[in-house]
C-alpha cells in the first residue's frame, strides 16, 4: 500500500468516529456525517506544491542583529541607538579590569557580548554579566616617548554580520577574529600611537581601515585600505600623511573619511575630508586649515559633519563637497559629532565644553566640564529616548537631557574617559576609562 492510501484510510476512520471536529468541539461524540467526503475534499488538491509554496511555508530564522556593531554605533557614525535608555539611572552594574588604559571604544555583538581593546595588547570579549569570555593577543604595547605611555589598541572593534570581529593594533596588523576568539587572518596596516582609525565593515563585507603616516617608510603605501572578507586587498586610496579617522558609509554607498596631507607651504599639515566611490575612486575632497583627528558622521539628509581637530571647528559639508556651515569651538575638536533623531548635533571639544548645535549650526546650549587636558574628546551616544551620553577627561561620565540638563553623572577613579560609549539592546551603557576598566551602567539594581 502507498503512504497516501494509508493516510486516506486513517482520516476516513477518524471522520466516521467523529474525532475530527472544529477546534471548539474537540470530542468524539459527534453525529456520523450523512455525506461521505471525497478524497480531494479531505486532502485538498492532489497537486504537488510548487517550489515557491514550499519555500514560503518553510520556517526561517532571521539572523540576530548587533545593537552596536561598530564605532559610534552604525555605518553613518551617528551615535544614535534604536533602544530606549530612559530606565538607566547611572548605577554601576559591573566593571572589568584590564592590564592597562582603555582608549578603544566598545562594540556589542548580537548575543550581547562586549568587545573592546586595551593598551595591555589584548582584545577582550566579555559576557553580558561582565565575566570574561576570551581574550585575543593582538601584540605587545608600543612605548610613546612624547606622552611617556605605552599603547597597543586604540582602534574600536567592528563586528561583521557573520560574527567576525576586526581590530587593528600596534602589531601593525588588522586582525580578523572568529567569534570563538581564534585568528582567521591578518593584514598589514601601519599603526601609529596618535592614529585612531577603526575598521568599518561595509554592506558587502568589505573592511575599510586607515593606516598611519608613511613618509618614513618608502616601501609602504599608506592611506585607506579596502580589504575583502577573505583578507585580500581590494584597493588602496593613498594618503602618505596618514588616515586618523574611521570611515563612514552613506546610505548611497559613498565612503567618507578624514585624513591629512602635507601643507603646500611646507609647514605642517592640512586636513582633508574625502568622499570615495565604492571602487575607491575619488568623488571630491574638502580641505581644512589644520590637522584633522575626527571621524565623519552622516546625517539622514546626506550632510557630513566632522570636527577639524586642532582647527577648533565643526564643519557641516553638503553631499556635493561644498561647505554648508562651520561652528567655532573654543579649542580643538577630536570627537565625532553625534546626530539626534531630530537633527540636533552633539559634540565635545578640547575647551572642556560639550556643545548642542541646531541643524543650521547655531548653538542651542553648552555644558562646561571640569578642567582637563583636551577636555571632551569622547564621542557621544544617544538613546532612542533622546538622552545623550558622553565621557570627559576629568573622569566624569554624563547623561544629558535634550535641553542640556544633567540627568545623572558617574565618576570614575584615577583617570579620564576618551572612549565613545556603546548602548546595548537592553539600554545598558558601556564605556572604558584610562583607569584600566570597562564599565556597564544601567538602572537601579
């Protein structure tokens, strides 16, 4: 007998006993039907389902999405989270101590894991409860005589949709790391102790990362590297003075990043904001008067916002590369502007002020933090409820309301905060400090 014949017989038997009923009549006491159903009425059409019908009825599992996969939260570097943080009151949930200071801003994986680097030379992966999952040795720290400090990882990790983690370090490599903490591959990228370029993973999986200045190394071509997911080079946009910023990607695929070039006068550097096609060809470049340290952020209307470092300005640049406006801060701007859902721009400066700017570049409010070297270079994050979070080099972490009122503060011990905070899917705020610790801040315990 065929399986279909046996199935037909079973269904007919159940019909006769009355055990097949409507969902609200699940009993075996029904009357025997007066008409016998045909095979087609019992089984429906005998035609085999089409491929489209089979695929449509097959359950699918959507991949989990990281709440904060890259520096400043997303490819446009707006710092805006889709998750509510209104319940966060500044309570320390936990802290994790590393072997040295932390300048690497954290990223948060789809499963809640927190990834960040330390100047002790390790990339750390922590569980959501603050326990260590693994650590990856990214090379020994490099001593910087100017500041009398050793540095190893300033880059913020980037997480690809497949879970691969990318980070560059003082070992002069961009590392691709599997979710279990093992190395997948490495790609040579020149590093410098004053270069904060972090990798950015494009929609097609291409990794973009900047390299430090290369005038002292004639055998090395520095600039912005585009690297395929298998670790091979896709293209290089040359820039001998070094790329200090993390690349942002506009909704149309345009790649924006900040760099520097030797001043035509022969004295110092001028800053550059570049716009590239996805194939690495130049669309336009925008020149500032001095060295640029900030990374660009791209607004919903395509406007690009960037700080000019030592020039003490915030620029708004139109999508065609022309200047829209500039804002004069008191001293340098290294922080990346954050863009609120209402178009407001939030950015800190070396003058110790944290500024809120209207979309037209006029000032709405400012908040003065305690005196400290380079004031506020932490790039702010914004919760979906509008709360703005930022650290300062005075060691105080702030939560501001959109009107500039301080909702709460959290004071670290011993040193300043230069990392950009990250926001988890439950609203937890993560940031690192020069006091060797990564903090998780939430609501009342």
